[in-house]
């Protein structure tokens, strides 16, 4: 069990590049709600985005997680969808949020299309979606996650063209829980 401390969130990866203003998905907010995290366990996330150009249902996202060792950031392997993982469907995340009424399309009056994976221009919020984190035996690490500083980057991209359409980078610290 770890205590989760969010340190910083770069909502549109602006620290990486100044040319990101052309992205079709502008991240308005991102939050990890967990105060405590066990691995295996559940990660509780929320995300709000502004879609500036109509997008198809074929948007995917990749997640890269790194751990800080001294001055260097070291990549972590994929841990059940978290860390160095590619090709996860944004549509699957939307469908999961819809099951708990956690997907909000601002100004959408039609309940039949409110959970559609096609993204028209507008603001969308995915509230309190649960990501199941499991320890993968294939990771071949004695302790895949330990206390310390972590950086994660989530990139949204179009499936066919692999064009990046959005990005968010976050920094957090995992601490031993206070007893």
C-alpha cells in the first residue's frame, strides 16, 4: 500500500513542445483521486477534454510511466495497461465511464448519442473511471513499483495515421503510508 501525492500536471505537454496548440484534444483537467494505492489495485481517474475538431471513434491512447532514479527517468514496463503500453482504446474508456454515468458530453440533449464514441466538437468529461492495475509476471522486476517519484505521459492518437491529437504529463510521488 502506498500514499499517492500528485505533484504537478502538464495538461497539454506544453513543457515538451510549444507546437501542441494544433492538437484536436485539449486537456482541461486530469486527476488521480486515490490517496492510497495498492498493486494490484484500482486507480480512480477523471479527465476533461475540449475537442476542437470532430474525431472518429478510432482514437487510442498510450501510457508511458517512468520512475526517477537520481537525475534520470527510467521506463517502467507495461503493468496491465499502465506503463509503456500502446493501443488502448479511448472508446473502451468512454464505455466503461458510461456504465456508471461517469461520461458527460456538455450540451448534449440526446441520451441515445451521449455515450457514442464519436467525438464532435465540444467539452467531454470522464469522471471516476476505474483502471485495474495488476502485477504482470512478464515485467520481470522484483518490485515493479516502489516509493519514489514517477512521471507519466498519456498520448491520444488517431489509430490509422498514428497522429498525436492530445497529450497530458503528470508527476506524482508514492510514499509509504503513515500508520
